C-alpha cells in the first residue's frame, strides 16, 4: 500500500478528531487573548458574548461527537470532555491571563451549547 493511500485512509478515519483538536486549540487561543473586561454582572447573561460561547462549545461538542462515532467511543465522553474543557478554560483565564475573569455565565452558555449539540446528536441517532 502506498504511503499516500495510508495517509489518506488515516485522514479519512480520524478527520473528526483532528478537527476537534484544532477547534480545542482555537478555543484555547481565543480564551488566552488579552482583552481586559470589567468584572461580570448579571446583565452579562444576555450579551452577544454568551451566544458566541454557546456556539463555540456546541461546535466543540459536535466535533467530539462526530469523532466518537468514528472512533467507536461513548458519546457521553464528548459531552463530559467539552463541558470540562469549558470549565477549565474559565479557571485558566482567571488564574493565568491578566485582565481576564472567571465568568460563571460563560460556563452556563458553554454547557447549554454542549447539551444542545448532544441533543441534536441523540435526535439524529435515535
């Protein structure tokens, strides 16, 4: 078997996982961006930023779910991994990135995006 066909087969099989890892790194990069924000308030729950979190983590969970299908892993793994990544990112922003805050509402938006993606996955696979 030629090397190009092996790499093509590898890419076809693992493309969802590769995309999920890339998306995870993109979230890390964006979370580490130094944008100074004031401390969070209740009214922040309804900001466009929360929609961005919902979409970003919905995509993250969706890519992980796609990878789970290809790799024959449990879909629950994708949900737990994506939610955990969202919580870790908020903690890392607070601990390591000056001018960033731990925002509970971001975690809520992240989780909603993950659960929406998981719900769509379950609907498709029922």
